C-alpha cells in the first residue's frame, strides 16, 4: 500500500482545516516522494533507513523533515 493511499483519510482531515496565516503545512511526502527516485517514496537514503517501522520516521528521516520545517519557519 502506498503512502497516499494508506493515509488518505488523515491527509483529507488535515487538509480540511483550511488556510490560516499562521499555519505552515509540511508534508513529508513532498520531500520523500518523487524527490530522490521518480514515482517512488524512498525508504533508504545513502544506505540509511528513513523509517523506524512502517509508519514512523527514523532519526535520519526525521532530520530531513525537520530541516524543511525550519526552512518554512525562517522564510
């Protein structure tokens, strides 16, 4: 099962919040899917796992997402 299909309900719920001036949306799939391999979400990068289990990012995966969160905040 793919990421989008597996989390369709959660994504729909979060998207239903709407737009707010102080809301920053960071979707891990924006950084982990179609970025390193076309039409794929990566599970490993440079030999390091990006996921701890089937649902949770590892420290390596989390670092990639946190970097994007910080970039969004300081823009």
